[in-house]
């Protein structure tokens, strides 16, 4: 047996062999790695001693924390241990394995499937062959030890038919680069001197589990198995041994790629073009993103993600881009998220994008061509029972000299797709350095993409929310009404651009949203609506973060309450700068983006009851609000042809959390009505027809009513949310 081979049991339970023990001793001493991260904490692991499932989760989380080892949602891990059978009271061998879906980096016990090992292995007796692969998945449920288990994944037999107590199945870029190269099997044998087995590409399932076991039996003592074009299996007798074994195998793959990459061969055939400077790349990407988003949203609204990662630029600027990009990705985890191949734009890096209509017309043929290609791919490879064709638009779009755009149903999916395509770039880079990159045959790729089990997984996903795929910019959204609107929109499926001129408030709002909704639900930008350059920066941020804007809520404001004789010119100018000019400038910028998308949009203006009601000590504020209201009507009349709806929400006396009551406004209104500040909430509620206090959430609900889909044919409307103030009735 070669000295590097690793096996705890030599394919059956028993006493550890000397080769195994010697090798594990060497592994334990080697905790220094250059290409992967060693994250094992002895104290943390010691606290979990005796609980193999806890150690499995600990190991899984460490592996998932290093994207060089696996990618989001990819890979699976397992452990086998004895547990008390609740029916017989006797000890039984049970396997805990990552269930269907989920992510190793965030895996918890609830994400595991637990199965009786003997029952799972007994399925070999009834396995009818590859033609009935999908039928076997239903039988996994008959093997469940824990009835509260996560649904077992298609990879379950790959772990169950191997004898090792701890197993890692990962998709490291370095390993897949070897697995996806033309000479991958030979390289694997030479690099690991026979200590890593090889199994040619095959779709995951019970038969692949049988082939892994066969590979192990034919090569006793191996420490892992490379799956052609797919990934890596490694193992150990303990969680730590499996972890170290995985790190060492991936480290050796990465070091091998690095040595060959340094031998002078130009990466991807060398550079064909040069990138724009970073600031110019981002400016160009921001100008183009809404156009691309509109073209990608022909079937449903998509959310975008942009990256100009150096690895992306190296690939898209290269001589080999034209050859490699159409080949698509090799690993199923990659192309399930990125589609079979990307769309490469025929645009020069510094091309003039100022006239978006010209750009739209130039790019339309490329998108139509991609849709035809994808339709032909589907029709050529489909089976009688294949699911219906899915969205035919590209997910990954490459702009040489600028960067990569990804578009998907939500921000997380788009971001993850871009990360997976970078994984694919890493694989192509490594494979080309050591041999020649190979992708999966189109039929094999189709059979994975339109696998009935994958379709079933998609059908189990939650239905889209009313604002799924929508992007909202709410000015002044770090507090009060604005934050309530932004929160409501996120809860209904949108992503939002939080902004405020107060950086401290903005930071606090961002932390609140990250804690409640996660990093993909929002982005933040400092915005003073009176400053045109900050407005442009805000919409550039929206374009780069999400691809554009669908909903604009002009909410930012302030209030000044003074008698006519006390009003200063400075007061007057400030009110009109923020309320009227601010609404005008931000709307103007938003409409430009919406027109680039060509998918319509919504503009909501948070005005006030004071736009309609003449009250005391309110000359500047009331007249500015009236100007806002009429500006809304004018915009509605002008923008209908673009499918852009403009509507108004008129609040009154929203005191809770509102910044508008700072700066003397509350004192001014209390003085005008001859009451104290403390009496204001009750005073405002009492004077309404419904006698209700108005909260920020009430305004948020009114905004959602306009944009949630039920009022999609309404524009130029005013919705009062004031508890009922008869003087403010529009008609």
C-alpha cells in the first residue's frame, strides 16, 4: 500500500492499521497551510467532545467559512455514530448528513438528516438501476432515524455507502480545476501517488454512491476520491481527522496549480484589452446596469449584482475569453446558478453610454440571440417529462474591461451566482494552467439543470412576495416615516437603498436592517437631497448594488412653524430647497434610471395634509407642501407614457419617531394651537373624524398599497392618511 493512503477501516470496521495511524499523526502535526485556512480551535472542539453531531456541525461551519474549500450552499458533510433506537432501546449506527438545501457555513442540527445506516445500505438490494434513480430518493424517508430530520439530499447514499465515520464532500476550486481538466485522472494519480481515487463524471444519485464504494474497494487505503468535473470526497475517523485530511488534499491541489501557473504560460492566453480605471469602471457599470436589468427582466423583475474583482477582469480581458466563455461551467453547483453559459457584451470598455436608447437598441439583438440559444438548448436536450423551460435570459453578463453583472430573482441569488462564476473562472484558470479545461457535455448539463428532483426543490421554495425583484429608494429612510416605509418594503420582498444626511442615524439604521433582514436586503448611502452630486452618487450606488430603481419615495423633509412676520428668507429658502427642489431633483434622477430600464416604475411623494389645509403659522411649510403636491400631478401627467406612476400620500401629525418634530416644530405647532407640546398627540387625534393617532407604519402601509400590485393602473392620486380631516378632502 502506498505510504500516503489513508483508511481507518480498510473498507470495514476494525482495528486502525499502522499506516493510517502514522499518517494521522503526521496530519495532526501539520497545521500550517498557505492556500486554505486552518480554523480549528482545540478549546472549542474540546467543549464538544463526546458529541459527534456537534463536532460535525463545528467542522462543517469551519469548512463553510473558507470559500476556497466550498461555495455557498454547496457540498455536504456527515458523521456516523451509535445512538439508542427509540423503538428497541438498542444501540444502532446512525448517519447524520447535511440535508437538502442549506449552507455548510451556517449549518445547524435542524439542517441535518439522520438515517439508520443499515437500512440505507440495504437499499442496494432493491436498487433497480440508473433509470430509476429518482425513485430511490423517496425510499430515503424509510431510513429516517429522526422523524424531524431535514429532507435527505440526493447525495445521501454517497456518504452512507462509504464506511468512514466522518466524510466531507466539497467543491474546492483547486480540486475541480484538476477534475475538470482533460488530463485530470492522470494528474490526480501522479499528484497523490495513488492515495486519491478517481470516479468519472456521473450525475449524483444512488449509483454514484455504489461507484464510490467500488472505487474504495478497488483501492483500499485511499484517503479520498476525486469526482470528474464535480468535486472531492475526503474522510477521517474523527471530525478533526476528516477536517485535516480535507485541508491537506485541497492544499496540495492548490500548490500544484500555483507551481504550474508560475511557469510562464500566459494566464488565459494573455491580456487582449486593458481595464478602465476603477472609478471609470464603476461609472460605466452604473450607467449600463439599468439597461441590462431591463433587458434581463423580460419575464420577471430581476435584481442585479456587479463585481470588478481582479479575477473577473483577468478573465474577461483575456485572449481566451471568446473560446472559454461559451463552454460554460463544469461543476453542477456552478451552472445551476449561473446558467449554461454567460452573455459576453460586444461593447468597448469606454463606449459612450449617455444615450440609453441607442444602447438599448444596440444590445437588444444580443439578448434576443441569447434567448434563442437557450431555447434551442432546451428543445434539443429535453425529455418527455422535462419541466417547462425557465427564464431564458442570461444570469451572468460579462463586459470586457469593466466587470461582471449577475441578475436573478433577488440580491442574494444574484450575488451568489456571481461568486459561483468566479469559482468557475478559478477552475478554468487552474485547468488551463495544467492541461486543457473541459466542460460537461450539454446533455449532461441539461439533465442536471432540468432534473425533476431539482424542479421539485424549486417548487418547494416560498412563493415570491408582492415586491420581490423590486428596488426601492426611500429618501430620509434612517428614521421615522422613511424607515417604516423601507422596513415594510423589505418585508414585502424588495431591496432598499437606505439614506440620510445624518451619517450617525444612517449607520444605526443600517445595523438595524442587517440584524433584521441580512446584508442582501439593503445598502446605505449618505444623501442630502439638495445636492445634485450626492443624488447622482446615490443612484450610482443603487445601480451597482442592485441594478437600478423601481420605486422612489420622496420622503426627506423638514418643517418650520412661524408666524408670517417671523419667517425669514433663510427659512423660506430652506423649505423650498429641501421639499420642492429636493423632490424635483431626486425624481429627475430616478426617472432617468427608470427609462433606462424601460420597465415602468413608481414615484411616491410623501406630502402632507398641509398641502390642502390652510392653518396658522404655516406659510412656508404649507406652501412648499402645496408645491410638492402639484409637482406630483405634473409628473404623473408627463410620465404615464413611460409606464411610471406618480402618486401622493398625505400624512398628518405623525409624531412617533419622526425627525420632523425636532428643531422647534412641535413647540411652534403647540403655540399656534394654544396647548403644550405634551398635549399635541391627543390634540391631533381628537380633531380627526376617526380619533386615531397616526403612526409611521400607517404611512408605510399606504405606500405599499400603491406599489404592491393592486393599484398598478392608478396614477395621479392622493391618499390621505390623517385619521380623517374633512378640510383635507381632495374632493
